[in-house]
């Protein structure tokens, strides 16, 4: 079917679940550098500039890609849903994590973000007809519990929560909603098209915030800090979503979302290598527990009623 055609094509079979998991893992690997690089960037750039400026740069890249490939604009309903995605993953998550990284280590932020898979699974269940079986939820809850204990040990105890933790919990909620809605839209618009249009939706607001932040606190970063910002803009905010939303689109979404449980382990490893943050035995044990729960969760089968849907633009091509 031609991309310009408005006729609904016959639905092609979904790709295999392993394909969705591998695409999801590629996206998670790209995202695992986000908190360490944010921690580096806040040394010379304000958190507001980082959170908004990276979205502006990514929106420019998205605009070029959309124009070069002559993508068909979304429908009115899809624009509304894209606003939800933009609020969660373009504005909410980057801004909240940028402010959190000014006062907490990247390794601590990584383990709190480890709650994201469970939150995404809940958002998926509320938004779609996917219904994980009992064993899936058992392993998902165990993974979330491991992430909480992981965070508590890093923070000195279960009662030692700081303002940065609240920002990180807010970031988890925002991203979970954005991931769930974005995964659904990726089945209609295509994976990279979804994040690209979401960036376009948020561009006016994020551009205004970037100007305000630059006027209030002019950027004074080192070359390394600018390189970290460039990664956040080009990869964390743009290219990483190509793979992540592709994986969610292939699905099953609730299963693919659990791949995120390996992200805190990766992020802590990068924090140790790049920032020389210490890793103790508790971190190693907690990391192994998180990975084990992720491996068990993604192996469980889902009881899903497949919805009728049109062929995605990626499948057409």
C-alpha cells in the first residue's frame, strides 16, 4: 500500500516476541546512559536548560526526519494522544530527572527509576486490553521491590527519602504514561514517527523554557559537559526512542516494558565507570536480583485479546 493511500491494508502478522524484546533492549541500553550524562551536564548547565534544551535539539532533528521522508501528519485524535506522550517523555521525565540529578548520585537515581517497568505495566493494563497472568505480576512486583530495596540501600535506609526521590517518582509516573500511550501510537504511526511528532508537539513550550533558562543562568559548560548534553539531545531524547517504541509496538507491551528492569544495573555500571561512583556488594546483589526478575517476567506468557488494527507505516514500508 502506498503511504499516501487512506485505504486500510490487510493486517500483516506481528513480528515475533523475541524481536520486540531485542528492540526494547537496544532502546534501554541507549537510555541507560541518560542519568550519568545528566549528572555530568548539570555541572555546567542548569537543570531547566538541560531538560528543555535537549528536547528542542531533538525536535529539530525530528522535523528534519519528518520533512525528508514526507510523513503524513497525524489525525486530530492522534495529535491529542501525542500531547500525552509529549507531556510524559518529552517534558515530564527529562525535566524532573534533570532537577533530581543536581542533588543525588546517578546510581541512586538509576535504582529509583527501576520502578518504571512496573509502573509502565500498570499503565499498559489500564490503557489496553493486555492482561498479564499472575506469574507475570509476581515477578514484576518482585522486580519493583528489588529496585526499592536497591534504592533504600543506596540512600541509607527505607526512611531516608529526599526531595530528589519525589522528583524521580514523578518522573517514573510521567514516563510510564508516555511509554504506554506511545507504544500504542507506534502501532499506528510507526516507532520513530511517534517520538518525532511528540517532540514537535512539545517544541514551542520547550523552546520558551530554554530561552528563559538561558537568560536566567547563561550556559557555562566544559566541552565534556556539552558532549553529555549532545548525547541527551540526540540519543536519549530521539534515537533511543526509535528502538524503544519499535519494541513496544511489536509487543506484547507489558512484557517488553520489563526489559527496563536491567536499566538501573546498566546505569550504575556507567556511573561507576564515568563518574567513579562506588559500587558495593549490596549494589551487586541488588542488581543481580533485578536482572533475574526481569528475565523471569519477560518469559511469562500474556493472556491478550489481539485488537484489530491497521498496518503500521513501518510495516507498509
